[in-house]
C-alpha cells in the first residue's frame, strides 16, 4: 500500500488499527505515484510475489472487496 498525503503517525495508526500484514509505504515526494501513473486517489495496486502488478483498483474498496482481491494473489 502507498500513501502520499498522510503523516507517518497516521499511516502507522491505520496499519495497526486494521492489522495490515503487507508493506505500506509513504510517497512524500510522489515519485512512485508518477512512476505508476496514478491519477485519482485512492488507487490500489496488487503486486504478486514476483513483483508483477496483477491488478489496479481505482476508488475506495470495502473490506470484502479487498479480501477477494488478496485471495486471488495469495500463493
């Protein structure tokens, strides 16, 4: 996951609140956003174990939707 607008503390609290088990990065200089051509936020990228982007999701997602996407890429 990537965040470009929140503070380090806000992101850490979010990760802890939801028990996220995947890497979350903060793109303060928006270099990653530019690299991947992210337009509207939120945008989620699902990346498989080989580093390949397998899904790009634009807009907010429910917990159930995200769990469904994660099941698709979990080995």
